[in-house]
C-alpha cells in the first residue's frame, strides 16, 4: 500500500479526546502502516467543551491537522474548511465522540468507509459500514451482525504503568480538581485545604496537581485566590510561584507542584493516592489502578449551573437565574442524598461499573478537614489502598479496545 490513505477521526469533548482518541492514536503509532496515513481530527461542537479541544488534539502524536469546532458545520454541510483541506481518494471516517449521524454524512460525501465506536447504543446501522461496540449488551439486529465487533471499553484502555515501587512507598498525593469553572471554583480551595490538613499530620508528604490539558498554571491559580463568591472557610488560598517548576504555595506554607505534562503517566508512577472529582478522569485512574477519593462539593448551590435541558436554561437566565439555580440544585441534591429507591447515587466510573462503592465518594457540603480526615485514614491504613487497587484491576478487566479498533481500520483500508 503506497498511496496515502486519509483517516478522519470525529470527536468532540476533552473526555472523548483523552479516553477514546488518544489510545487509538497511540495504537496507530505502533503499526508500520502509519507512514501511509494522513490523520485528521474533526471536532464537533459540544455543550461540555472547554474551548481548548483543538489545541489538545493538535498536540496529540501522529495528528497532521485539526478542524476546530467553530468550523464544523461549514465542513459538515458545505465541505468547507478555513485552509481548503484536500482529501485523498481512499479513506475512513472513525467516530469517537459526538453524534453518530455525523460520520454517516461525512463518509457518504467523501466516499469513505465509516467505523463507529458505540459505547451505549449503535445507531444508523443500515447506513454505517463497521461498528465497534463496547460490550455484547448493546442490542444489534441479526441482519447487521456482520458489521459489528465487540472491542471492549476504550475508557479503560490506558497506558499500563509498570513500576517496581510498592504502593505505600510512593511519595505523592495527586490532586485533580477538574477543568471546568464550576468545579474549580469550589474544588481548588477545598482540595488545597485538604493538602494543608494532611501536611500538618504527615509533614513528609509531597503534593502535585495534574493539570487538565485545557488549563495553564495561571488559569488554575485564579481559583486559588481569595474570592468572596466562595466560602473560604471550607478551604485554602494559594499563590502561584513559577520558577523553576510552577507550584502553588498555600497560605499555610504547603507547596503543591503543578504538573503540566499530558498524559501524566510519570506522575502516576509516584502517586500513592489521588484526590479528584467526577468525570472521565475517574475512568482513566481506574484503568491505571490508582487509588482515589472522589469529592463533589455542593457548598455553593449558585455555582452549579451546568445542568442540561430546561434546568440549565433557567439556571443561566439573567437576574432570576441565581434563584432558579439554588432551587434546582436543592432538589437535585436532596434526590441524591435521599433517593426514593434507597440506593446511593454513584459518580465515579469504577463505582458505576461495579454497581457499588469501590472508591470512596464524598458528596454534599464539605470542608477541607472532612476530606483531609478521609485521606489521612486511607494513608494510615495502606491495606485499604491495596484492596482498592486490586478491585480496580479486577473491575477494569482486559485492555485492548484500541488495538481491536485499529485492526478494523486496517482491515477496511485493505479492502480498498
């Protein structure tokens, strides 16, 4: 195969980019055929996007070009791109996030085969060419069975970390406060306060924040400044120090390194325990068997305005939005804390997969001391961390979804 083949990857949000697109790119890079591929990433608009997705994708390995979401519909409808992209005769469209109709439309126009990764439901089966499904529970009519391959869960298909360090010999507590403003506003001071608490109990501990790829040290530091909107009684403030390695220094004197490399695999090798919030990051940590504590503070009801649908519209209305936000979140929180079916709401992906709380979750009005006490208890009982790590390994199961997806891509390309 000497001629160049286009691989067009469709995606949308940071979670899909880091847990779906990146593993597939990493696997493509292991195949000698990659020299004959031109890889383009096309991003569709997403309500949960940060605005920095194009920069994230452009820094991924083996990517030749990226189309930002603001140009997506021009491309989808009119095949227009800012720099007038050309397309080779042979190619494949891989769906890794967004709406499953998009690869169908683009594939038909370009004359390319389509491969759709389906996490929960496979749609447009009569129109798509190949489907890679997460598991066999996704219902597929018999007449389309020949199009479908069960590949496994891309979310757990992360880089395997091999380290000779025993878990209890690792030195760092890693903090992942998230990437969105509503999480950072409450999470950063809360987590820094928890670091202060731990430092007072265990002075030799080291701390690091794994920055989301959408954040810079300067942007994160803004959320550590005194802010009248946030009840600072629950947490701590900090100052950014940029040299030689950027870190935050809290008012109590705790230093927290800001780790900017992405993915942060080197950091996980020295991570004893991670303090994080809900999101795709919990799936990544589970796949890497990193023990964690999940926090979802609800201290500022007004800050929680990211609900979908009519609730999100009402919560973001001018003038009256604050009242609606508090009212909506009051009832949402009440339903979480006192569910009608008696089952506790689970947020971390490992817990959702297991159907029980494998990694501890703290939800509600939280203080740094509360969070710090739970972390301290885990560190003082390393057997709890080992049990958690073993459970995560068992829950995530076999990796290899990205390998199977790339196998399908090569099969489709070979058919041309």
